[in-house]
C-alpha cells in the first residue's frame, strides 16, 4: 500500500547547528509534499511544501529538496534555535490525488 | 488557523457510548478531513470529504462515522464499535479535494475512556 517512511524518529542538535529530516514515499504518482511542525499539544502547522515540478524550495532557514527518481524528499533547517524544537511531519499526496499520507514524525530537540 | 474550530477540547467516553466530535470551518474550503494521532504513529486518515454530501473512508474508518450535510461542518462520531478510541483527533480542511493543496488543521479534540 501507499506509505511514507520518515527518519530519524528523534534528532538532537545544538543551537546553531543544521538539522536534516528525510522521507521516502512509495507511490510514483505522488506530486505534492508538505512539511508540518507540531508543538506540544498544538495543531500541526504547514511550514513549507514542494510540488513535483520543482527540485528545491527555500524559505529563510528552511529548505526542502525533492528527488523524484529516488522517491525521497528532505527538510533542512539551518542555524537551529530552541524554538525549532517540535515534532515535524512529512507527507505525500496519495495515488488518487485526494488525500495526504503522513510519515510518523521526527521529534527535534534543539539545546542551547 | 483560526478558521477551523474543533470542539470540545477534551471528551470522555463511557463503555458502549457513541460520542460526536465537532469540526467547523469558515474558510469556504470544499474538502475536509479527520485524522487520528497516537504517540509515535503520526497522523492516520479516518474519513475525508471532497464536497458536500459526499465522503470517503480513509485508512482506519472502522468504528467511526461522519456526515457532510453542510460545507462548513464535518462531524465525526466515534461509535461503541471502536474499541480503542483514546487518541488525539484532528480535523483539517483544504481549498479543494485535490491532494496537492495544503491542509489546515484545527486545535484537536483529546478523547479518553472513562
């Protein structure tokens, strides 16, 4: 079935370091890949997304790269800050294009 | 996203009882979704609706039911057939039912068993 694998499940970095979270998806028909940030007890919030016709997208300290051939995409956070600490979810559109399939999440901890 | 309101924030269910979670949006979005979130499991799709009076089962629909009588409302009923209902439930909406549109989430309802 359709699946999104996300790694690592936990990630600890020092403030100012970079953090990278990787996801792979199973369906070659997927064409939309959003990333969400969820702070403890709060709603997931969209932080960046990318579509299949683009290989990379950047928004200040956050960037996403997409490799359609290998079916994987990654989130890059540079110059991490303690407020970046949260759970991050990747997702990919399903084969029918009607819903998103989410990864299991990565808990990022940034220590000062 | 203040445009999606879920209620109540906390809900308790007794054995054999059906409970209904409310989700309302004022974003004029066509599509709405219900997810269940368990620790370490990510978000799993329960039901989704691309348009009024139509909805589809997601990956874990058993023990749940929904209705979409109005564009702005998509209530979820957790029936007594759902034997492990304790979880955090999230409602979301998107402009249309195409999978390449961002989804915006509500604040969630935490359901527990009494």
